[in-house]
C-alpha cells in the first residue's frame, strides 16, 4: 500500500487521505508500464509525473500531461490495483490538533488495508506513506507497529495482524508513489472541486475501475467502508450532515453519467 494526503491546509471543504493497494505479483509490470508512459508522453528522467503539472519540463504539453495521467489510471486498473479513500470535513477536523487530523486518516487507511489483506487470502502487506514533516510520522509508525493503533476515547488497541512493515517514501524514489499521487489527486479533484463536474465525472469513471468494494446480489459495487470511508461515521450536527449528503449525492450523480 502506498498512501498520500491532499488539501490538509483547510483551504478546501474536505481533508483527503487516500491509498493504492498494489498486487505484489504485478509490481514489475506496473513499474515498467510507468516507464513506458513517461517515455511516450515526453517526460524526462527528472520530470515529476504527478497529478499537478508542477515539476514538469516545458517540453511536456498540458495535453500530454493529461493523457499521461489517464494512461496511469488505466494502468492501475489493468493490473488489479485497488484504491481506498478517507475523507473528513475540515469544519469537523479543525477541532483536532493538526497531527491528530493526519493520524486519524493514517489509522483508517491502515485498518482498511489490514482488512483487505484478511479478506484476500489472509495475505501479508507492506505500507509506504508519503513523508511529511508536519508531525513525527516515523515515531508514530513505530508506535503503531510495536503496540497497535490506540483509540483515544476507549484506549482500546487495534492490532494490524497482516501488515508486516510501515515506512515512509519520497517522491522520485518509486513509480508506485507517482501512480499513487495521481490517484490521490483524482480523488481530491472529484471531492473538492464541485464546480468542475465534467472533468470530475471522467475521473470518477476511471477511479471506479480500481475502487475497492464488494458486489451485492444485483452486481452493484458497494464501496462505503471499503474504498470510500467518511469520518466521523456518526455526524450529529445538521449542517455537517448536510455537507456529507450533498457530497454523496453529487458523486452518485457523477456515477450515473455515461
């Protein structure tokens, strides 16, 4: 699992933390596929292939960058990657210290990945989070690995039995991190850019092919509490509940369009 956050500064409505689950037997194919995409669309070795166009040489046109991102999302679907997204309204999150806002997202993604591993052959998994200096992330990973996730209110501990490693990663050290940035950026766009629905629909169509879920008896993919996790689970303030309902209604509308 690779994970990264978006819009943590409160400038948008929701804080987003998202991750990609990579099948271990597909890693080399994904790695080589990313290299092929970079070459096809004119990315130099030190150009960043991320959701944002920053860090890309002027030789890469805006259209080429867009096409490259679309190709990356198709590559993820082709090789059975799965995505999981955590969101929480900043109106609620601002009541917590900054490090807690990130820790809550980390906790949810780790527990969901552990659940995914148990549900898929009781497999082992390794985790990489994008490095941040906003809090002592390495120390937090050490605490989780040694003692488990401690819930603040109950002080109960949740053990991550199928995760064998938790660590940081850096941009430019893995094409998996590059792919993850594009997935996270796509989630950020459809969630926090409500006025750009045409592009949002296209991104959701791409993400729906990798979003982790289970199908019901009618074949409908159910993603809540798997690929799409809204926190807190129980919202008692009417205004906050209305914001969440508006978001889910908009995403359902996106999903209904062809």
